[in-house]
C-alpha cells in the first residue's frame, strides 16, 4: 500500500512538473516570436540569422523543459550545466569567435563582437558555477538526510 501511494505521489509530481514545463515553453516561445518580430528586419543583412536564432531557442527551451521535468533531483543541475555549456559553445560558433564579416552592397564589413562575446561567456560561466554549487549543496543535503545522527 505504501509503495502504491509512493508511485501515485511520484506520478502527480511528474505530471505537475510536465505541465509547468509545457506552460513555460509556450510563454518563452511566444516571447521569442514577439521579440523576433523586431529583429526580422536584420534577416536580409545577416545570412542564416533566423535559422541560427531558431536553433538556439529550440535547444535552449528543450534543455529548460528537461530541467523542469527533472526538478527536485540531481539531474536538474546536470541540465543547468548543459545549458550553460550550450550557450558558451553556440555563441562562440555562431559569432565565429567574435569577428563577423558581412557583405553589404559590395562592401565587406568586419564587425568585432569580441567584447559582447566575452561578456556573454562570463555570464554563462557565472551560471555554470551557480549550477555546480547548487548540485554540491543538493548532494550535501541528501547526504545529511540519509546519514545517521551520532
């Protein structure tokens, strides 16, 4: 009987986390569509801008969904770490190391975004360190709750 109520509470918790993740997904994707309407004018100047941003948003939201579904477990921190590494890697690849060359009306423009890239990477590293410290704290609390008191 206790095993059945444990499974029932696990199922309720899982369904609640899945609904919460689904609502967050709709909100964030709707926000993305709203913000994209302002940046759509730059699509003609920057090749593959829409595809690059769309891929980033889809993977970022997917990692957020997995994190929300796995909340209250140690795996949520793994998804936080994966999200931070994804942001660092994707920005580095998408911005070509911070130097972008564009061809506009027969003129080659070189745009230096290394300062922006550095700031974004440092913010992602801050999130990465926060996730790692939260995972250590979670493991510490789990160890304290399962260890016998002397």
